[in-house]
C-alpha cells in the first residue's frame, strides 16, 4: 500500500488526526508526527525524524489552510517532498489556495465522503504504479553487487540492524566493526541502510564508501580530499582487503590516516579475518565495537523479494515468491537469490511481472548463476580457449594463507577476455583511487561456478604465492628497489615453481628476476651473514628477556587497575565473537580471566561460549578432511600441499599425529582406510601414493600409482580396505591394495557412455556397489565390474555422493540440490525424496554412523543437518555454527563429532543436561525437593505424591488426596524437611511412606513459602483475598502474624530470601513488591519495572539478587541491597523461575514449555547456557539441594529429572576446559596488540 506523510499546521491537528484514521483504515502506511504510536517519540531528534519520514513517503497529503500558508516548516515539507518526487495531494477544508500548488488538482473537503473517495483512488494509483521515484526500466534487484546508496529505496529486511547501527554511530564511542560471513549482506547494510539513514542527520556528512584494494592509502586519500562542513561518516567496506591485497607498510600508513581523521568510522569485515585484525598493532583498536550480521532469516526473504518489486511497479506470479524462498533455503544463499532476481527482472518494465516460466527457464536460484557463467565462458572462447579465459579470471582471485579465496582488482584495460563476463554482470568495473579496475561481482562466483572453483583449487598454491609476490614487489618498488627487500633461499625457490602457472604484473616479474640474481650473490656470503645474524639474535633475546623481568617486577596499584581495564576490554571483544568466532571468544575470555583472576564476567563469557558453540578444535589450513570409519583418526589435505593425520581418541581437540609431505609434489586429495592403517594421497598430476600409518613414522609403500597426468577428483576405500577407487573427471579406476607392496590396477577404466564428469566416488557399506559420478557399478567381482543404473542427479554433473550405513539408501548432490535415492535395486535407482530445501549450494555430504542424519555443506559457509530416518520425508533439524568455508564434511565413527573443512564441532552437547530415565507422574502442578534431597513431592489436581528422586520407578506410598478440591495442590517443604505444606494442610513426612496430617489452615491455599530460618511461612489464598499475602508463625500455625498489603491485584508468586530478611511478591498485573522482615509495619518497596503475563519471582541463594519474570517476554533483575535494577532485561518469557543452590544457575520456564538455563555469575549480564532442554515442560521447576539435578513438570509429559553434572563441572573449571579445546592461548606476537602495556604470560599453560 501507499506510504503517506500527513503535512499540516498545528492548529489543524484534529483534522489531520481524522485523515490519519481514514488512511490507516484503508490499509495505507501513514506518518503523523503527533501520533502516539508511530509519530515522533519523546527524546527523538524531531528534525532528523521528519527528514527520514519524508524520504520514506511516496505521497504527501497537505491540509491547505491559512495557517498552513503561514508555516515555514510546512513549506519546507512541501519543498522537500517535491524535490524527492513524491506525489502531492492537496486537501482544502476551505477556499485557500497554496501559491506553490496552483497547477496541481486539489480535493475539497466540503463533501468529506467524496474527498475520501478521491484520495483513496489517488493512493490506489500510486500503489499500483510503484514508487514514482524509481526509474522505469531499472531493475530493483542488484544481482551480485551489493545495494548502494542510490538503491536505498529498494533495501529491505534489515530495519532493526540499521537502527542499531545508527545508534552505535551516534553514541560516538569509537569505531564500529560490522562482522558477517561473505554473502550475508553486510555491504548492502552499510551502503544502502546506514548511509541513507545518516543523511540529513545534523552534524554528520557521509563520505563515499572506501574499498581498500591494493593501495588503501590512495583509496582513503581520494575520499578524504573532500572537505565536508560537518563531521564525516567514513565507511570502509571489506576491510579484509588490507590483509589479502596490501602489505604491512601500507596497512600501517592506512591505519595512521584513519587515526588522524575525526570521522565516525564504520568498517565491514568477514569473521575469518578477525584474528588478523585483533593481532595487528595498528588497526586492532580503531573499531572497538562489533556489530555481528547474521544471514537473513527465511521470513525476511519474502520482504526482500516483494517490496523492491512493488517499488518498481512489477508484479510477481502467484507462488513464485514461495518457490524462490524454498529454493534459496536460508539467508546464506542471498547472493544467488539476488542474482536470480536480477535475471528474472532483466528487461521487465513498470507494469510487467516476474514469471514462473522464466524462472524455470533460468534453472532456479542456483541455475541462473551457472547458466550465465557457462554462457559467458562459451561466448568468451570465440578465438581463444577456455583455459585462457579461466586464467584471466584467476587474475581476479587471490588465496590467503588459510586457503580462502577472495576477490582481487586489476586494471580494467588488461583483460579483453573478460568482456562477456562484464556484460553479464559477473565481473564489474569500478573506480578505486581514480583508476578503473575489474573485479568479480561477488565472492559467491568464486565458489559456486564449478569451472572457476576447480581452477582456484588446482592453482591455490600459485595464487597464494602470486599474492605474496605482488605485495612484496609493490613494497620493494615503493622503497626504491633496495636489495634488502628481495626474496631468497627456499622461499624464492618455491615461489619460482608456483608462479609458472599464473600471470604476474610487470612489477612482480621484475621483482622475481631481481631476487633470482641477488640470491646467486647471497650464497657466497652465507656463512658470514648467518654469523652476524646469530649474534644479533642472541643480543636481541637477552635485551627482551631483561625487559620482561623488569616489567614483571613493577607491580603496583596502578597496574592492578590497568589489568582490570584491559581484562574488561577483552571480555567485551569476546562477547561479540561467541557466535561468529567461538575460538576467538574462548581465547580472549581466558586471557581476561588470567589477567584479572576472579573476574566474574570473564568466567561468564567463557562458560557461555563453551555451552553454546559446540566448538571442539581447529584443523588449520585444511581444504578436505575425512574420518577413518572404524578408527579414531582424521586425515586432511592442506592448502600447502601437505597431508595431516590427527588422533581423535581423547576427549577435547584433535591431537596432531602425523604430517606428510613430498618434496616437489603438492598433495591435493586424501583417503584413509576404515581401519586407519592405510592412507592414499594424490597430487595435481594424478600420481597416487599409498602410506603405511601403523609405523611410528608413516612411510610410503608400493609403487607410485599413475593417473596418467589427470588430476584426481576423489578417492575412496572399500570397507575392508583391500580396494581403492580413484577418479579423474573422465573415468574411475579400481586398485587392488590387499598387499600394498604390490598394488596393481584391476584393469578397468569405469565410465558410462554419455555420463557427465566424475567429481565424487563412494562404496556402499558392503563394498558390492560403487558410485562413480552419476554411474553405479556392481563390483561384487572387482576384477570384472558390471555397469548398473544411473543416479537421478537432476542437473548434472554430480557434485558428491554418499551411501547410508542403512542398506539401500544414498544421497546425491547435483547442481540443483540434494536428493535421497533408493539403491536397493542398483539397476534402477530412484529418488525417494524431494530436493532438500536450500541444498543447491551443496559441495559435500555425509551420513552419520547410525544413518539417521545427513550433513550437507554449502559453498557459502553453511552446514545443515537433516533427519533422514524417514527418507520419504527428510526434516531439517539443525545447523552447525558457520565455518570459515565449507568444502568438505565428515562424521566421526561414533557420530559425536563433525569435521567441516577446517573446524571440528562437537555434536553431543556434552555440557547439555541429559534426561535421567523416563518421565513419571503425569499429574504435575507443583514440585519440591526435600532439604536432604531424598524425597521429591509432586502436587497435582487435589493430590500429592512423594517420590524417590534416585529411583523414581515407584513412589513412597499412595498419593495423598482430598487436599485441594478447588485448586491445584501447591507443595513446599519446611526447612527441617519433616513437614510438607500441601495445599492448605501441613503433613508430617518424617516417614515419607506414611505421611500424616499435622495441621490445616482455614483458607484454600494457592501458595505456601517457608522462611529458611523456620520461624515463618507465607501463604496466598484463592478468591477475592488473593491479593493480600499472609505471614504466619511456624511455632503456632493458627496465629496470623500480619497481612502484606500493597498489591491491587491477585498475587501470582512470592519468595522469601535465604537470609530470611526479605519478602518479594509479584501480582497478576506485573507489579513487584518487596518487604523487610525487620520492619513489620513497613510499607512495601515498589520495585522499578513491571513484568507481564503469568509471573514468577526468585531470590539468589546469597539473597543479593532478585529475579522476577513473566510470560510476556522479559525477566528483570534487582540488586536487593539497594533495591535497584541491574543490567538489561533478560530476553526470556519466564513464567517459572528457580535458582540452583550454588547460585550460578537460574532455570526459566516459558508458557510454551521452553526451559532455559542461565549463568548468573555476573548478574549484570546473565548469559544463556546452551539450547533449551530437549523436552518441553510447561509446569514447575525445582533444583535438587546439591544442584546436580533439575526436575521439570508438564501436565502432559509428567515429571522429568535432568542430570546437570556435566554442566556444573564445566562451570567449575571453564578456563581449563577452554584451554584443552584451544590447545594454546594467545600467542606472544598477538599479546602487545590485545593486551597493551602488560608483560606476556601464557594464558593456557
């Protein structure tokens, strides 16, 4: 519907309000500055707010009166709307005509019904036409390039994030770092969201966005040459380029320039480069605040599809939006969706529509990118070969030290081979520091188009070396080409070998040749030079050691304050990394705790990360990892051409066992036999080596197996380890390795006529069936394989295949997604599931050992877990945290871990509470443990049952009945454990098997609470008096001590502090009150803040903290000493609350049954510990007295007991566990930047 700004003079507010009511009733979005719901709020900067709403609106409804003509601000609103191109709708209550609007048709209000109809018709026309500001014929979808400032009108789905960023910038507490994985939309957020939102804000001048590129200093100077009259807003997009494309000297100069400017600084960066940023001495402290950007939720995808189309006046075929959302899967595939939408809307003008037929022709979300890329390659090969074109594309790519491909800019006139890719918007032209450059439109293009992705993998070492060489050459030239900057020795030798496969710039070529000449002269002086260097190194070490001793000896109160300040900074940084980089959060949190022992926040952030992330350890530099199926070994091939083998037999992170490398042979593929005794590796030339892993030092066995110079795409062992299959793109080959010293080819080159290239191979669990690409082979007799059927891949080629341990089921991934296939009849395999939603980007897949779960990884860093227990209806159940990249996936033999390329994740939730036994006693309304923990009382509808918590198979005796016929029975133990308050009765439970009634109160009791000192008990009753809690003497239960008056509505919950000094109550209207036992006649303290919905209240065991919650969505925390709120409201619906006896845990239960555990070590910042409990509980919660067990109740499921010992053990020693996972703490070279001014210490000794 239309977006209308109501412009009026203050005396005409009543009429403006009536118009506002009309327009909203017709379904339009309306802004009226005085509207209490959506107008200008108290504390808003009203000028900025009005400007922002004028930019938002596409229609201005003017109430033309004499007062309107006299108002300077009304005239300003009118001028602004005309300048923006908004539709002007003048409305006249009388006969006044505005001189600026005499050429525009007015509407008279003499006949209100007619005026309303005319306004409604005009607004319908505006709505049907889309945004008049949007040019006809211009697509509202950007494709692979981010939305920029000029497209801010079609930027949707991130309103909350934009508001948060604006708030951070206006706080002016240092720079802001916007962190998110590639493709999540962070560039669009700052360009099309933040900058337009800050435009017009008084005192702020947004500058053009800076892309660092090869020369970040020139790029920055080019922008800073502008001289704004106000303080500038400076956005650095893709800050990681200062690490991937620039050198250390330019990085230092760049940081100095940023430090010299007084701009509001906002930088975007990918999370995998946070470690480099934090370790850089010049950049680490420029952006002290981190704003994580997560991929868009599925529900937001509809908005980013439909709203831009509305702006451009383009309709969408019925059901097409839903298909686009389903095929996209989740926000990680956002670049592919954006590209598809750009292709769908290409050539569609205002009044046209996006059609399902065209979508089908494009091939869906992923097919659009692939089709355009293939078409560009085909057109570009006219007069040149495909390798020539791919080589030109590789000039736009660099690979960092961890094997991560990133974009690189080159002069735009250098590569005519790429013209077709520019035409199809896959490669873009840009101007950086006044120079026209080429670059890929998005890094998704580097990973999603197989020909380029494979070329990058094949040339990774060369691309990485070229990047380092180009940086070194630039630095050498800038310094005047001194010999001291040249490369030498092994470094030079490796570089010469690598860069023969890629193009170099003239400067890099000069640098390489100069290095070769200089190295020849250097060798003659080697001995002398080494001697001098050794002396210098020893002297430097002695000086550093003496300085460290001096620093350690200078302990003072000032240093203690410095330690506390540095620790707090580390804690703040760690808190922002828990979800995007858990390894960094752990390392920073542990360092903070070591620097400032006893810091509660440091403990809390480490505990939170351990409980929530599932991070088990790093597999640095790996591009492919695979577990041995029956041995606790993990093998991986790295970006440096080596193969690493880890042991996973011990708890904690993987332990390095072997590292294998072959001189002059970069290894690219690896396979490990199921028993872990044999390893196979392959290089890019197709040579295959077999290794014996049983020896202390692995060694090669048997001959080199030739792949006839064809790169090996995949390898696999049979389950018995006697046969190895290897594949290149054209065929697969079987090798008999039953005797590895005599390995030989079985004589078959397996390939179906007409089949596509072979990217993956796999054996069935019994080894009788082989999948080689899309082709199935019966290899029961391996010396005579028999061709069987073909897997239903969909859009070829097949990208990966895996057999389930459950016989007869396989999963295959094609370009259009993953399907489950019934292979019980190998000659006629058939798909049994639909394409898994969001699986178009899948690169690798693996079944869990029990066959119930399928893990799939995509090219944009996402890893999804699917429940395939029913292959006909697979169900997505979880996602692992985002990995840096996601090229391979492998389950451990026990299914407890998942290796995703370079990270190992724990799937057991080892700190997560586990249910103890089966549920019992379905009739549960209240719960209470006896003080000695030997009895659990369960109150139901007019009944109470006493159970043995450690043996809940049978209760102590028959249930007590006839206690509360009108209300659910509440149960509470007296402090001595001998008396149980059950409803309005007091039961002697000295013998739990034979309880007897000791006393009965006059009123039906809803709630009873004993004071811990045993002197009093408090009750609330049913009926009209329920808003007046009553305090009774325990010595004489018939004697009422006092009424606690102070609530206007019924009391929902009450608690007495463990020190028996305070009482807290919360009523059904959400008000919270506190009483002091030592002042019997005192008026209650009204606590600041209300909760909403069904309410609960609880004191911490030390009586220092009070928590009150409600079903409305928040819980509040108070410091009981000063009766003051602490921290921010907890974002949880808490109709049930319970503190653990040790005080570190708080359990909350919501009306929908979600039970969460919170770390309350630092009550200013409660932190959620892990996901909700596995089973829902919509009833009471109770901790056992020793804090190791939690009881939960649900009227349908009954009572469940939960084992908290793994979690409490982690709470006891979080740093030790974190260090076990990390392997090591902060490195010494990182210390000066992260911990300034303090001497280095090992944080994980």
